[in-house]
């Protein structure tokens, strides 16, 4: 047996992490929880935070199930628990018992072999921590973390583990209460940390209630102002410059502020300020999460002293190992065991008889009996023993077990002894703490009472005395049924027996005060069979909560009325099916019952032309969690007719997933009006084009001819300089004439003959090539036979808009315009090799693209816009022609 101490120095760089590091981990966890979408992800973040803060290797989060055992909810992938899928600790295992004890448990390597069973130990461990977590009333599970690298769990790590366990308890508590963290804004509103959001210039846009509680400023007083209103003058300008340099550079800033409240008092804040980026990665806002650390600052000196004492206490925790080989009668002690017993290391290990002399008579008898049993039948032992030493009695924890050979014969005893004097002293301190707990109960805001096994009141605290209106003396003469206003005496007795069987209960009831007032109460009670049977119960006045629940029901009713009576069609898409529609939807789709729509796929309600766009928008909303911009689509009514609608959609959380709110607005009349406007505008453009060509053009032609005649006469008369001036004037007139003709062609570009459209498109391609540097060409038909001249103009305008869009937004090298014969008429295509664009973005709904769709609709055409096969964008318009 080696005399090497069983603990090695921790492999972590610094197991005693400073409070600032723990606070940073807390802030990072809060930010992570804000970004997480479901409970599983939040549990993973909590478990990672616990392992990082404590320097641990493996861990898991367990819940207490109905039988009292522990069921694994989340584990690290390196843990053996993870491979067991639904690993569960029954109620009688050590881990389950320690968890349900309600107090954190930290154990080291030497005591793990006897604390845990072999199946619970799993991999070789050096240290174990089991930290229970609670909901608002009781222990509901535990955080179990282990490590094979470190030998101790320092106090900062314990504080971090207990803080993370509290967060886990809060997550489960809220999940059981009402849809865990349905909207993370509630966390921001209710968090104990101050949250402040500013624009990129530092102007405050949002503060949570904690900000007002901390600073004394209401939200209305600070929104629109800068955080500098809190400056006290004690934080240097250089620190503020460094802050802005950090966050504007896109990094997270951690630091402290010494600020001033509205009432002039000073306080300290630990702050984490992070940039918020949009989809393009640009910083749009800054969010600050701050905690009031005034008390911490005042207590830092005391904390450092406490940490020093903790280190000394850790060095005093000693463990010694021993081994007794029956085959050779060899007895081996570790050096630490010599120090525990105060025995001279030069002496051989004490044999059994000598060892007994170190203990008091009572401990000697208990140890002797335990060793005899182990030697006889191999029963392991674990017991506390009192040592009688000249320098004062001390206590040790003695653990021993038998080692058998292949035949099953006991050939060796092994064990350890740990100086637990400090633990025994701590038990006395715990008794004092229990006295303090009693004081806390007496001063608690919730009522507390203790009952005997039949329900007679044995003790009450001051809070319940005040709420009940009875004196303490009166209550101590009463039975619990005397103050119960909801259950009959028979029901009260049955309830008492039920709690005895289950051990605890949480329920709502009503109590009656001395003056007859009946008030709602939430009672959390537990039963202990010790001392003849005792009930412990806390009662909380839930009058305000009941009022809030009623208000919530009223709010939900108002929302439902708004939903059902909205003039717009509103429906809900959940997991690819329509789950809810309002009355307007029935009218819009031409059905008599919501059963005709509920259960359908959203694709069943829209024209097939829009299915790719709908799929892209749904996919984008699911990925980003952001609302989709308004867009125009066509729905299919029950009679298969179509209706133009404007569609607005936004995702919202539902359980562990999300659903989509969809609002449809009938825009049939608006579309008709817009078509009329386009037709009138087109006709007016043509009229103006003709007026310019036939009016101003003719006048400019006449003026240029007159100038030519004047020039000839001046030359003939020998006035050369005047003739030169007239020649320049004639040149300007001809240039102006050409510009007027070009303007007239833009306003009325299509000559109403069979070759007019092709010529206009060729001219468009040439002008685009000359003015933009993009190579634009026309291919296809040279003649188009159409009785409707409006059709040719609208086709030209669609091509013109498509080309301009490609040049402005697509950065193409080549744009091709084509006219080809179609099945029933003619097909216009505009193809570019540019970068294309996302049809789910706002740009897809720009006025130019909408006008293209309107023009196609006016002439009975079918317009589609999609990515081209070789990159870029393809605009295609199929138009039927008259025979």
C-alpha cells in the first residue's frame, strides 16, 4: 500500500474562481438562455455552465419521479449516464437519498466507494457533487457533476453549482406552471438583473422593471435619453471610451460602474454590454445586463478573509488509509493516518489491540463489533468514532470492507479514517442554524403551522396569527377543520389520512378568519411519522394571484373575440396544418364551417403559382423566428375561383415548437383600382408621346429648316460670322429635336404594326448597352400579330422594367430579351446572369415587380420570376393572342 496522499492538486488552473468570473458565467448563462428555443437546450446550457464553473468533467440533471426515484433528464455525452438513455436511480439508492435530503452534498474519492454503489460510481471518480434544486415548494431533482481530474470542490465552485441548480429549478418550476418561458421577454421583465437596451448611438430604447427599482427612474423618464444620466463622476472617462471602443468593435464588454440613483445615492453595478446584430451582421443595438453589487463591494474584504479561512479548513480535512493482510498478518498505514492518531511515524502501525486504546469506551465497543462482523461475514462498516487524545478528543469517520480471494475466503481488510472533527463541530453549528430557521419561519410572510397526527394545531407563526385574526392562544386550542372554509369536517379528516399515506401535498383551499372573512390559500404540507406523527404546513394568501388569473381569463376572452370578429381573415398554421380560423376566413374562402379549412395544408388554400414562395417564407420564418414581410398572393376559394390577397405572417412559440399566425386581406378592389390607374397612366403617356412627336417635334423641324435658310442668305450676303452663329443654333435645334423624339419613343415606344414591338425592344437593348455598360441584346420573333395595341405596350413595359431591375439590382454582365411563340400566343423572357435576389425579401414586393404583375394581369398574361438555371434571374410572361 502506497503512503501517497489520496488527493492530488486540482488540474484546473485556479479552482478558487473570483466572484467576478462567477458573475460573468451567470451573465453568459442568462444570455444563452435568452437565445435558447426549448427546455432541452436550456438544460444543456445550465449543465455546461455548471461544468465550466466547477471545472468538472461529467454531469447530469435528474428529476424526482412519482415513485421517489431519480430520472435522467440531461447528461453530458461523455457521461455513462448518457448511454443509458432513460437511466434511473431508484429511491433507495444513495444518489436519490442524498438528492431528496434537500442539502448540497460534496464527496471526495476516499468516501465515494462507500457512499455510492458500484453502478452509481460509473467511471473512476475523484470528486462528486450532488446539488438539489427546488421549485417554489420542494425539492424536485438534482444536479449531479463528477470529475476524475480534481480532488475537491472549492467554495466558489459550490456557489456556482448551487446558483446553476437554482436556475434549473426555476426552469422546471416554470415549465410545470404554465408553458416554460413562453416569451423570453418575461425573463427580462422579471429578472433580478437590470436590463437596458440602447440604439447604436447610446439612446435608451428599453429598460426592465428592475432598472426602475435599482435607479429610481421610471421607464418613461429614461427612454430617449442616454445612460450618462446615471454617471456619478467616479468612473473615469477612459473607462467609458474603452467601453464604446469594445462594443462598437463588435465585442462584449464586462466591467463595473459606480453610478448615482435618482435620489442621489451611489451604488455599484457589474455590467455586461453586448452588441446585437441584424441578419447582415450589422450592429443595430446594444444590450446591457447589470447587477447591483453594492453589498458585494462592501463585503469584499470579509469575503477574502472567508476564502482564506476556507483554504485553511480544506487543508485540515485529512484522510488516512490502512490495510490488514490476514495471509501475512501485515498491517500498513498511510502517513496521514499517523498524523490523525498522533502516533510517532517511526513506530510500526498499531495492531488491533493497540488501535482500540485510542478510542473512548463507547466507540471502542462499536468499532470492535463492526470489525468482528466484517471478519466473520464480510459485512462492510461505516461509523463515526470518538478518539481520546491528550490534546483533546477528536472524531473520525471509520470505513472498512473485506477483500476475498477467488475461493470467497476473506483474506484482507481495507479501510480509511477521516478526521471529521470539523464536521462534528459543524453539526453543532447546524443546530444553531436550525434555531435561526425557526426564527425565519416565525418572521416569514407566509403562514406556518404544525399539527399533530389528528390535525390539532400545535404551533403557528406570527404571519398566520395576523392573517387569521385569532390570537396564538386561541389557535393552539383549535383543530385545523375549525379554520377550513372549503372542506367539510369529514373531507378534512380524509385529507389528513391522504397526506399521511403520500407524505406531502400541495393544494388550494379557503380559510376563514375570526371575523368570518373567507380567503383563498395555497397550502404546502408534509407529514413526518416521528414523535408520534407531525404535520408541517406553510399557507400562502393567494388572493392577488386569483385576481390575476381572473384578469388573464378576461384578457384571453378579449383576444378570442378580437380574433373571431376581425375584418381580416386570420388563421394559424401549426406543423404544416391549419389549426384555427376566424369567421372572416369562412366568408373569404366561401365555406360554411371551419371544418372545411381546419386540418388542411396551407398549400391547399393558395394558387400553385405561389407554392415555392410560400415554402421559402415558411422555411425562413422557422430558421430566423422573424415575421415575413407583407406580400400579395392568390387564394383558391371552395369553388376554385381565385381572390387576390395581401398576406402577413409571423411565427410564435407553442410548447417546444412554433406556429405561424397568418393574416389575409382581400385586395380585389385595390387591385382593380390599381389596374385602372395603370391603364390611364399608359394611355396618358402615349398621348403625351404623340403630342411631343407631332407638336414640339414638328415645330423644332420647322425651326431648323428656317435656320438653314437664314444661314444660306447670310453666306450669300457675305456675313460669315453671323452665318456661323446661325449654324450653331441649327445644330442645337437638331439635337433638341432628337432628344424630343427619344422622349416620345420612351413615352410611346411601340409602333402599332407587326414589327413595332420587336423594333422597340431592339432599341431598348441598344440604349441599355450604351448607357449602363451592360451587354444587352434582343433575340427571337421580328413580327407580332396582335389586334390589341395595349397588349404590345404592356409587353414592352414589362420587358423594360425587368431589364432595369436586372441592371439596378443584379449586377449582370449580360441581359437577354426574347420573344418566342407560345402554346396560345407569345412568350416574353428577360434573362440575366447576375447575382439574383431572394423572393422572400421585401425587395421582391417592390413597386416595379408589382407593376409587372399588374400589367401581365391586365393583358391576361401569366408572369413568373425565378432563379435562372445558370445563375441570375429569369422573368417570363406568357400572353395569349387573339386568333
